């Protein structure tokens, strides 16, 4: 009976020290202005966006362009081809806009001007300007991927630091509870 009682008391100490350490971590993070739950969901969103951007950069853009085929020489067909090409550029550039929305740096006017410029190039069947826009979009995607990766690494380091602090607090509080606060 005495050994069962000691085991129950040890389990209670472990549970209460874990719970106390958890409350302290959330209290410390609240004092520092961090929301750990929101940061965790932000990491998941950043992973998803980074995956989409990487997929487009590693061959998604080339696959989209190859699906369109050869550039026709006759004007009505060339104009239709340019419209489809501009649509593909617009869809790819939306990934950078998703990153800007997530970082709260989205500018509606900038996106609107970019869309109007693509429409103007497609109406005039200006293929060279569309190719230049595609290169700009590729650079923007690379920049977005770098920004997303940078923020993701920062949040991961922060989460790791809080996890380490949790375990340090848990062990410290467990030793404190086992030394005298909770006695038989």
C-alpha cells in the first residue's frame, strides 16, 4: 500500500509540474507578446506556401508554358496564345501575392497595375514583353521563397527555444515540488 501511495504521489508531482511549466510558458510568451498557437499555425501556412512556390520554381512554370505549345505566327491565334500566356503568368504571380497577404504587405494597386499591364500585352500580342514579365515573376517568386524561408526559420527557432524552456522549467519545478512543496 505504501509503494502504491508513493507512485501516485510521484505521478501527481510529474503532472502538476508539467501543468505548471506549461502555464508558465504561456504566461512568459504572453508577456513577450508572442502567441504560440498562432505562431504554430503560421509555420504550417509558411510551409504550404513555400511548397507551392518551390513546386512552381522547380518546373511548374516550365510545364505550364510547354502545355501552351508553340507561339503561332498569325495574329488572331498569336493574340489568343498571348492571352493564355498572360493568364499563366497571372496565376503564378498570385503565389507572391499570397505571400504578401500572409506578411501583411499586400498592395491592391500594385497587383491591379500588374494585371492591367498583362492584359495590355496580351491584347497587343507583345510576346517579348510577356517573356520579360515572366522573368520578373520568377525573380519575385525567388524573393518570396527567401522571405518565407527566413520567417519560417525564425519562428522555428522561437518555437524550439520555448520547448527547451518548457523542459527546463518542468524539471526545475518537479525538483521543487519533490523537495518540499508537496509532502505527505
